[in-house]
């Protein structure tokens, strides 16, 4: 374990604390130096924090490439988990995830295992000192961090068909949406915008949008708006200054936060926080850039920005502001690494170590042109109390059976399935890739080898309590006896009388 601030004989915070006769409050933090450029930018970041007087006790863990190579598919070992759970605070440099099957994304694993549900990514323009077409840009993307397509539940169903399940939950939506509104309120923001694709994904993204509207009503002082993600993304890329706080599901947030960072000036300048009820992780949003490793050229700003967010989270707001202002002064005085170098603006092109030294030399100074930063303590509650809701009446009314049968026509498949009715379950529809192909399908519709075959009970029977699982079990047995390979099933329920499933396109 190493210590920051106390190891420096001239640390300003250490000396001021001793002058009043009280030891400063210190925080244990887990640190991972990562892969590629990670060790270099972490060394630079820790040097700056140390010189600024950050009151931290560091526990170093190893993650990433070397751990993957030792046979740990998630890139992290049990001892590292022990440290993370003990400290509850993680400053992480980028790591390299091996390509191919059999390994997991460490970022996703840590976020989900530690319940880090909120990913907060500010994107700010630093014009004219960093090149951007959007000098007024100052937005924050709040990204859901645990579910959506990042649940990582994938299957191969057949020779042709692969699937990835998109999971959206009400608790997940409520936590991230409330965090976004609380963040906006605590940071003096004016508007919260929601991005979804609920014109197509009416149940999953539809739930996210609905929860946004429900929770947004509790914040009357804030403006609320919703955008379909495709046109919203176009608007963000073209006119980012129109947005303030933007909340969105996991995949959209991952993609668009990188877009926002780049158009603000550089992905290399952006940091992020990952907030949970018990733990938090802070990092740069960029990758490990192995091609640049060991060359003393990488920009440490993204990780440094993540570390500044960490200090605010830990209540060391004065140190955070001290570092942030020194960093801004460094940028506006034209001390730049290669990635933001610009002829006529850059005065000194420097490497990783030299950039860190330049920031250290400006500690205690404020920017002269960019707006200075003042100490801000994090007041955004990370614990979200979920509303208790009565359980809906759940009634089983049918089953979708996904049958792997290459080369068969929809009409022939229906002819063979119709006699296999089980009790009140009748074949209602066959679709392929979400498009209805029977009855009344079109010959032009392209089909692959997996068909979704929907068996439902009559509406009247659904109103009287539905069915048990027994007819479904008998149906599946009959389908197998007929020689069909069913790759998957999905039970069809109503909830308080409303269908919990969509119709296919075309019917």
C-alpha cells in the first residue's frame, strides 16, 4: 500500500492539517495501472494528485492482459475483488481485452458485479485552446450501466441465426433516470433529455421512456424532453450545445458519449465515473492504445479528469478544484500532447511525463481565459429507493416456439403444425426475423432457417384465467415427435389484461 500527500514533506494539505493539530482524513482507494498506455498515464495522474495534496492511501491490483494470460477469463483475480469490495473506490487505467471468444469485458464485469449502475460522462469544449466546431458545448451523458444489450446474453440458435437478448428492467430504469434528474438538480443544470428507440422497441425502450416521464414529473423546475435516438444522435453531433444532461440506455450511451467527447475536442480529454450504491469506479473513456505504449506520448487528461471526479466523490473538493484549474491553465497556455497539438495554438508540444509536470507547476493557479472551477462536493444520492408496486395479474395465454427447419416454406410448416394443437392452443401465426410469413405472407419476404411459431388460446379463455404449463409441455412434445427441432420457446403472458408481447411486422 502506498500513500499520497503524507509522503510529500511539502504537501500543502499535509502541512495545513498539521498546523491545526489534526490529521487529515484519508481514503483507501484501489488502483489498477492497466495495459498499453495505462501505466504511463496512471503514473502521471498519481504524480499530479500527490503534488496537489490528495489524501489517499492506495492499494494496487493487477488486472487485464497478464491476468487473462493466466487463465482468468474476466481479467481479474479473487484478491483484486477483495480490495475493490474493501475500499469501494476504484481508479482504473485502460486495459486490453483479448479478441475472440472465451473472454469477458473487464469493464462490463466490474460495473455489473459491483452494481455501478450510473456511468457519468461530461463532454466540455475548451475552445479556442482545443480544436472543436462546438465552442459552447457543455453536456453530460448519464448512461445506464448494467443491462440492455450489455447483459451479454447471446445464443446461436441455428446454422443461420444468432441472438443477443436486450434486457430492460423497471428497477434499472428508475435508478438511472432518477440519478440523471438528481445530477441535474445538484449541478445547476436546466434540462434533462432522454434518448430511446421506442418507436420500434416498444416494450424495452418504451419502458425506459415511460419511467423517464413518470420520474420527470417529480422535478418541475427542470425542463424535460425525449428524442428518438437516431435523430437525437444527429442533433447531438450537429448541435451539441442544445443539450444539457442526456440520459439513455447502455448501448446508446456508450456510443454517443464517445461521439460527444470527440466533437468536444478529443476522446483523450474525457473521464467518467461509474457510480453504485456501495462502490464507485473512475476512469478515462478511451482504450489502452497499445501502439502508443512506452513512447511517452499519451495524453493523461482523460484519466486525470476521472481522478478529479473521484476526488469530488470522496469529499476532497478543494483538491479536485486545485487540480482541475491547474489542468485548465496548462491547456490554455498551449502545453499540449500530440493528440491535441495545433499549429498556432500549441506553444509547447510535450510528452506524458512533461504534461504532468506542467500541471504540477500550475497547481494553485487559475485559468485566465477558460472559466475557473470552484470546489463542488458531490450531493447526488447514489441510493435510489424504488417504489413498491402491486404485482400485476399475470396470465399465461400462449407460447412462441422457435423452430429450426431450413428450406421449408411457411405454408408447408403451417400445414404440418396445425394438427399439433394442444388443448386450447392453436397455431395463430408464423414469422421469420420478426416479419409475419403465415397466414397471408408475401412470397418476396426473405426467410432464414428459424421460424417463430405462435400458439395462442382464444381471447375468451384468456379472460377466464388462461392456461397452465401442461398444454405447452404437450405441444412441445408433439412438435418434437413430428421431427421438428425447436431451438427456443418464449411464454406469452398478459399483465392486468394487457399483452406482454408484440405482434410481428406485417400483422
